[in-house]
C-alpha cells in the first residue's frame, strides 16, 4: 500500500510541479481522475462497461481453457505429439494477438465474436504450455500406482493428472489472465458499443481526458484485483 500511495503521489507531484494551472496536462492528474470517477460510478455508466468487459474476459478464458487444457495434456503425455506440435505452438504464441485483428474482423465480423477470438487466442498459449509442463513433471510413481490399482483412463485423469498439474494450471491461468486483460482494451476497439476499451475511445473522442484517466485507473484496479485473487488461490492450493 505504501508503494501504491508513493506512486500516486509522484504522479500528482510530477503533473502539478511541471505544468501550469488550466493546462491540458492537468486533466491527467490523479485528483482530476478521481473527481471524474465519482459521477461515472454514481450513474452506473462505468459499471455497465465493467460488466461487459468482465463478461468478455470470462468467455474468452473459458474458450482458452476448453481448448488449452486437453491439448496441453496430450502434448505433455505423448512425446511424439510434443515434438510435432511444440514448434508450431512456439511460433504462434510469439505472434501478437492484435496482429490477427484484420483477419478476425474479415472472418467473424465486427463485434463480440472477434473480441472473443482475440482474447481466447491470447490466453490459450500459457495454458497449453503450463499444462504440458505439469504433466511432464508428474511423479512417475503416481502413474505407476494408478495403473497397478487398475484405474481407468477417466480415473487416472481425475485422480492423478488433474490434481497433479493443478499448481501448474493455476500458474498458466494467472499468466493467461494478465495477457488477456492487456489485450482486452485494444480488442474492444473493434466496433463494439460497450466495454472499457470502447469507453477509452469514447472519452478520447469527447475530449473528456479526466474521464479517460479515470477509466485507465479502473482498468488497473480491476486487473490488480483479478491477479491478487488468482495469486491467493494458488498459494492456498499449494499449501
């Protein structure tokens, strides 16, 4: 908390110390942002955009998990599949998800479907890589024990593999959430009519720079809260 307070103070002091009163830069000061944040919260205008963005994040993450966890299990379990697919995965994950924006728009149209695709594409790679890493690091004695007790494939998956890779999977989810939250704002500039990214464009077009700064603050606070929740979940699970 002391570090956050110091950061805000340096931000405030830098703007008020090096700019003149009434200048455009004063609209980006933290006190101006907090003043603009109050009416946004009071009339539920900001809440609407936050809920829309969180919905898109949740849907994008669900698709990334649905696609990433099974692929990660296969890559980690079978060495041949690992050798076949890992180079392609490493190649694709190094391409910025935003590079696919024109293709997403041409293929899926302007709107939520393009946003979902970009978010899922951004989040899937940490999930695949961490899931595969968790499988390869499983204690072989666990697998031998399951086989010796005649466990079915479903029982091996539920009782051995998934619990064994849970810590790696939570790490992948945390990394994926950070990437996904960063990609969210530019992805929501694809012709949608609500969301935090849309609100950034809207405040810029209205020259409401204090509201723009307030929106940036809200994005940071929500992202910080999500990451803190995942970190707490991971620490609790590890213990």
